[in-house]
């Protein structure tokens, strides 16, 4: 959530920068300022009425001691009138605050000045490409044929148990999943991330704090009885560890890694993008999260970008990194890099990770602050990244490593899998 003080001080800049996300903020920003004016005027009036009431109360005390009953009663009547007026302003103040809160959560984060303009993924900017490992043209089966051939992932049984988008991993397929999770966790710990194992369900306050609510309400599975949400990513519970916190600057950055299952309704998804492992309702992911000071957050973003690139190199997967244009960015992000791996079976790029800097947007909702060396309190910056999401990584690994003898396991995973071939 944008800070109200910044919106008031930089109104024209806010409206102009939001255009990069194809968001016309003219009306909503105008309404925010209007209701904030009402809030301020109401609060000022209340303060003045309270001051008058306090002054009269002292005067009543003096008159009462002097035995001046008629003057005392007259002032008591005036106090009652002030209370009635104060009640009217309290109602006006509360209504303005509610309208203000409702409007503020509708405004997306401001994009970083380095974000390219554009309306869709076609306008994203390729900033790095490591595609030398893309094999020569040949006959490569897509992963959905490979998993059937080697009987390692069962979509039919998953559909029977739960529904489409909930596969059952079997035998070496299950072991490959576990191997990837452990590999990603070990790599993150070696890079200085502290492992946590968060809950898979969060309350509405947590979902609001990281920006899933109200923006992605319809994309999350919601238990109405207890008002809890299944997490779409470990980012939500891990970042909320720091909600309502004031950290010491010397303790920053805070770097966490977590494995979790992730749950997404993916309403409206259809076509080739949902076939096989391309898009699931439940999937495994290892997530990295950082909390840091504002002046170091973009250095942290580049560090995270290189870290994820290192994982893909170790898995021997051709990949490219794209900087998302304004129209393709999430509601909460200030700048996002997407990582895409080449699918030789589908002959297209598959997104496997997003690494984002949210600046103070989440922190303002989280009330996540830090105290500097001079004792001043500031909002921290938050970042997160997939490191990595498993389904499309598995799809790309199966496709690029297929041989006449079976599917070769990448060198870095052999000790984790404890087998070298899927056959």
C-alpha cells in the first residue's frame, strides 16, 4: 500500500507513474486526497471541540466551588452541545477513514523507473539469455507423454482423488520432486538464507498484509468456516513473520527460505498452457524472502536474480531472464524479473520463477519497520523470489534429458535422487 503522505506530496508523479502499469489513477487519487481532507478537517474540529470542553470543565469546577449554580448549569448545557457536535464529527471522521482505507488498497504499487512500458508479456524486455544448451532440432516428446511412458506422475488418479490439477507423483517421480526440494533448500542455506517451515494456511490479515487481499481474493482457496486461506506461495506466511515488527538495522537483511506446497485456483486458465505440469492447482515450491533497508533493496534484487540464475545453470537448463513491462507486473511489485526455461518438447519458453522488489508497498501494510542508528523508525523493503517452482522445472528437465535409454538425471541431483536414470 502506498503511503498517504507520499501520495499527497507527489500527487502528479504518482498518477504519472501508475500509467506505466496501465492504471489510470486520476479519479482514485483525487478521491483519496478528498477523503483525507475530510479526515483532517474532522480531526481538527474534534480536537478544537475537545479543547473547548476541557476549558469549560475547568471553569465549571471553579464556579461550582464558588457556589454559582446557575452559571455552572449554563456551562453544563454548553458542554452537552459540544458533545453532540463532537459525535457528529466522530461519525464523519470514521466514515472518511473507511473510505480512505478502501481507496488506498485499490492503488497498485508504483513501478520502478527502470520498468519498460507495455501492456502484456509480448512487451517484456529480455535482459539475459543463456540458451547455448538448447539442443539441435529433433524429436522430443513433451513431458506429459514422458510421464505416462515412465509412469512417474498420475493425473487420472489425482483427478479421482481431488480433481484436475492435483497430480499424484509416483516412484522416481516422487523421488525427483523430493530431490529438487532438498537441493533448492541446501543451495539457499549455503547462500545465507535461514530455513523456516511455515503454515500452509493464513488468516485474512496475513493475506492482506502481503497484497493477496483484496487483489487476488478469487484466486485463493478459502475456508469460510474459519476464514483461513490456503497459501498461493510461501511468500505470504514467511513475510508475515515480520508483521507488526520493528527490527534493528544491524539485524538486516533478514533472509529466509521455505519449502511449501502452493495452492491456486487458476480460475479462467485453459488451453495448451494448462496441459500436463504447465499449470496446477497444487504444486511444490521453494521460496526466498528478504527484508532489507531501502538503499540496499535493488542490490538485493540483483543478488537474488543471480542466485536463481545459478540454480538453473547447475540444473543444466537453457534459460532467459526478462524484465516485466508495466502491464505484465503484479499489483504489489515495483520491479520483477521472470526466469523462463526452454521446453524442448513444447518448443516454447516456460516461466519458472519471478524475483521481485516490493519496496515499502508490503511493509506499509505489514507495519514492518526498522530502527536506524539514530533511533529513527523507517519502513523496510521486502523482496521475494521462486527458487524454484517445481512443476515446469520438472517438465523442462524431463524433456531436455530424454534419451533412447530413459531420462537422464542432472549431475547435481544424482546424490539427492540416488538414481541416475528414469526408465
